[in-house]
């Protein structure tokens, strides 16, 4: 950082702007170590960083803050502030082992004074957590989970480096881990990559030392061609275009002798309206609309004529729709009138049928009442009048059923069925007569007694059924106990 900021201070030909970000990747989850809204506390309290990709396959890190650093002191303070939030644990191999990967990034933008071109670049300082062999460290629990994630992410990083070293490789597995996704443009993109490997000089760690050297050798095989990242500053471009527009306006006013404004005056608008009206009313096919070389007036004329054409089309459509609606209204009225007449005729026909039916029922009721009055002398006369009335007013099937009702020894059990059928097939007078017949019948009391006896026996049968179910349940319970005791005896 000292050399970096010393170089920026010495170069006075450009204006430099520097921002800093600090990302920690712990168990494949990203955390912002420089978030000013959170004090250094637990790692879970820090905001999580997520990866987003645009259609051009450029990586953007959501929730990762950029802090302005104008000097070396501010950059170092931010670095030390982020280090206080890093996850560190003690292991049998290291007393202060870092349990996560960290990426400290310096974003630089430079611009020459008066130029609209901006050059952008960034410097990733990546601190990789050391790989651990679980058999040597002997860690377990939470430390074992951290070691798994560390080794897995280093394995994916090695796969990417091997794929970049191959010449004819078409697919690079950047998306396997978060670290390789973040470092996509720093490994195989428009960049220059350098690796610093730390080795252990102990003899017992010779295998890990050889593996680290081979890993660094693979990184050295990556070849990239870096070019300048230049883009045009949009704010400076807007200022430059505004200045150019003002100069062109001044030149135009100097040539025409008129000061051009952005909008037309009211007098100009009235004059244009008169010219358009005269042009439209003129029947001469050779007439022209001359408004000069002013584009504002030409555009206004086109817009005004378009409005007139749209208004005329709308009025024509309204006129045609009104005529069509009037024609539809007359047709609808004629159809409704025809339907009302047909409905009125149908109602008249139904009323006539109902009146004739009421007259017939009235005559039948009158005959039944006359027969009832005549039957007060005795039950024999009632039966005869009832049978005569049924022969005159009822169907043959219903009359035959009522004749069977005279003999209770044959029709006691079918009496409810006959009463339902007569209620459906007889007229009102026949039903009243049949009710009187049932009340005066000699076996009515016997039938009622049989009904009560049937209800009593049904209740007894229901009680016996419940007792039977209870006894059956007891038998099943005893069977289960016997089976269980047999199993226990066999076990003993």
C-alpha cells in the first residue's frame, strides 16, 4: 500500500480516485467486513454479500460497500478495521489459524484534466486460508466443518487454474464456488496475476510444501493479455454536448439575425393555425404550405394536421355508430314486442286450463260432502257411498287398492303404503273421505297396538344387539390377552 499510494502522489498528470472493499468468504458465504452500519461483533451480524451476474457475464457483488480512501493511512485503517471482524481459531497446527478466505480490493479510476476518458482498474489482494489435513490436525465439530469448506474451495480454485492453463479448454468452472466467481476477472480476464506462496520449513510438513509449490507452478502457467480499461465519463460528455448545442444556437442566431428560443410564441402559433386552415380549404392541387426552414414550425404543422385528421375520424365513427344503434334499437323493439305477444297468449292458455281444473275439483268436493252427509246412518252405508264415489272419480288401480282396505286381515301390513299412494293419486275429496274411513274402521285399535308392539320389540332387538357387540368386544379382548400370554410363555 505504501508503494501504491506513493506512486499515485508522484504522478501529477492525472486525477486519481481510490475506493476500498473488504470481502470475507466463510463457509461459502460472503460477508462485508467494512460495513459502517455495524460495529465489530459477531460474524452473523455483518451483512451477507450475494453474487449477481448481468447479461454480459460481469460479476456484481450486492451489499458489498465501497469506502473512499484518499491516502495510505485511510486504506490501512480500513484494512485493520476489517481484520478485527475476521474468523480466527486455534488449531493443533496453528494458534491463530484463519478460518476464511479474504479479498481486499482497491478500486482505482484515473482521468486526465479536461478529458472525457476514464481509466478504471482494481487490485485484488487475496488471503487464502491454509489447507488442512484432518488426519494431522485432529480437529472435530465446528472446526472440522470449517476445514471441509476451506479445502473444498481451494480444490475448486485449483480446477479453475488447471483449466486456464490448458490451451484448448472451452469451459472454465468459475461457478463452482463463490471465491472463483468473485475472482473470475482476476484469473482469466483482463488482468495480470501473481501468487505468493507461504511454506512450512518443518520436515513433517514436506508433503504440504510440495503440494503448495505445485499449485504455485500451475498459477505461473496462466497467460493473459491485459489491455487498458477506458470508458467515457457520461457526466463530462453531457457537459460537452450542452456546450456544443449552445455554440450552434449562437451561430444560427448570428446567420439569421433572430434569437431562436426553445418554444414558439403565441403569435407564431396563431399564424400557423391560419396557414393550415387556408391550406386545407384551398381546392387547388398545386397549393403548398410554406412555413420556412424552421423545424419547430414544421413539426407543429404536422402535429396539428394529425390532430385534425384524428378528430374527423372520430366524428365519422360516432355518426356511423349512432345510425347503426338506431337501426339496432328498432329491430330490438320489434323482437321484444313479438315476444311479449307470445308470452301473453301462453299465459291466457294456462289460466284457462287452471280455471277448468278448479271447476272439476269443486264439483268433486261437492259430491264427497253430499255422500258424507248421507252416510251418517251407519258404516255400511258409508262404505257403499265411498266405493261409489271412488268408482266415479278415481282411477281403476286406486279403487282396487281401496277395496283391499276393506279386508283388514289381508291389508294390515300394507296400510302405510296404500295411504301414501292414495295421497298421491286421489283428489282432495277422496283423501278426506279416506281419512274418515280409517278413523271409523273396526281394526284401527288393533293396528295401533301392533305398531306399539313392533316399536317395543325393535327397541328390545336394538338393546340385544348392543349387548351382543359388547360381549364380542370382550371375547376379542380375551383372545388378545391369551395370544400375548402364549407369546410370553414361549419366550420364557
